[in-house]
């Protein structure tokens, strides 16, 4: 088998024998799913999404995530979640959020109370 | 090559030097995979393990300098003739294919784990804290190795076949990690006399290691008896300074830059 790529997975696909319309047939293990990695700096703090790793199982994802995302700085814990298990909104539905930035009354900063506070202070000082 | 460093004396120093030399050579060997790993994430993880191992060697060379009269760690690591190196034959082997390197990694780091567990019971606070600190890193090494062993032994027919072949190849070399060394027997008597049970001796470590290794292999569906592992003889010599043919070229390459100017300040 000729070497087509430095990536052995690409060579194993035997792409030269596959028709362009059909595309290569992936056997289990030929293409690893991605896992989302969540990193916790200190106990009690939240886990934050930091990126992905490719792995054939969640154990392997953890073994690889430890060095990709836990090798620098402080780390207390990691989570890995198969990306396929994450329910995602469709970007076509992004319009449900369109009016949110204009709803300033939902933001504490949207309330102008300083005038009232100043008036109250002025009244009670005298 | 001039031998300008003082050789540490005493059984404890010798034992630590063996651990350090194993780690240095293992780390150097494993670093040969950097850039060539099977996938990007694994390349980074395995390179990091190699880095850890060189770091462990340094921790012990520094202790030997501070407490046992050894020379500067750079001199100890890079300026000793081959017959004064005390590493075992397993770590000297070329990297082979990834199956060989993974099985070696698994055998080696489980043995290191047992040594650190034992060393953390030594009545010597400095060494105790070194052992406890390094043990955390080795916990990851063995988790990483176990995950790959399980994955490939329970994977496809091809991966299983290649792992079984690698296990057979590695085993006699791995047994050589527990070669008895000059002074070990007297030291065990001396330790027992002073009520120190932290170092069980090489034969006991080997039994412990092999028992745990067999148990893991069996859970991954390996017929240990059929592979003939129990009847294999260890490859010996490393602890006496007699090395496999692979060490000399490794030392040649590893010390090439150092030898340009052995007194250079880094």
C-alpha cells in the first residue's frame, strides 16, 4: 500500500480505492470522536470549557486531556464529555436572542436610582 | 572521558543512583517519540511523561549531591563512563514500534510506582517528601499506560496481536529491573537490624510487581500462562555496569552537546 500521508489513519482508509461520490467507509476506531474538556482551577470553583481532545473512549479522553489542559497552571479537576452528548442550539434559531440586548430593564444597571439615593441623603443630612 | 565526579558511596546512595539512572535513560528514550507520536494529543502526553522522568532523575541527582557527596547533577548525568551507569536493560532498548514503547512504559512505571511507595516510608524527611511529590506524577503515568494497554488489548485483532507480541518481547527485560545489586543483601540485614522495613529488596519488589501485572493482564483477557511469562528469565547486567549494546550509542548522542564543553555554565 503506498504511503499517502504521514497520518497512518489516512493511509488505512485506502482512499485510492474509494470512489469520489461514495467517500471512504469509516470502521469503528478509524475516526475518533471529540470530547469536550472542562477544567476546574480550584475545588469549589466552576468547571470551564477549555477545548477538545480526540479519543476512542472517555477514559482515554481523560488520559489525554490531563496533559493538554492540566499541564500548566493550577488544576484541581477535569471533566470530559463526548461532544455528541452535548445538546446544541441551532444557529438558525439565533434570532430568539436578537432582542435581548435592548431589554435593559433586565439589567440592574438599567435602573437609574442614584438620583433618588442622592435626594434621600440630602434630605437626611439636614 | 575523564571521570571527574566523585561516586557516591553507601547502599542508599547506590540505590537512589539506580533509580535516577533508570529515569534519565527512560526519559531520554521516550523523548525520541516527540513529534512522531500516533496522534497529536498522545504525542504531547507521552512527551510530557518523558519530561517528568528526566525531572525525577534530576531530583535524585540533586539529593545525591546535597547529601551523599556526589558531584554536580550535570556531571553525574552526562560525564560517567558506560560501565558506571547503573540503569537496567529495559530502559536502554530503542523505542521500537508504539506497542513496544507502550508495554515498556506500562511495565516500567508500575515498577517505579512500587519503588516510590516503598521510599515514601523511609525515615528520612527529605527523601520522603521527594517520593511523595513524585508519586503523584507516576500515578498519572500508570493511568496513562493502563488506559492504552486496556484499549489496545481489548481493541481490534491486530492491536491485540501486536500488544501480545510486545509483552513477550518486553517481559525478560522488565524482569531485569529487579536485578539484585552489590551491597543489597548486607543492606537488607542492616535495615532489618535497625527496624526499617521500607525497602523490601529486589526479589520482593519483583514478586509484588509481577503479581499486580498478571492480575491486570488477566482482566484485559490475556492468558499469562499461554504467553509463558512465568517461565521467562530476566536479562541481567545493568545494575553491575554491564549494559546491552543499545546504551553506548544513546550515551554518545545524549552527551554530545555536554561534551563540547563539560565545564560550561548552563
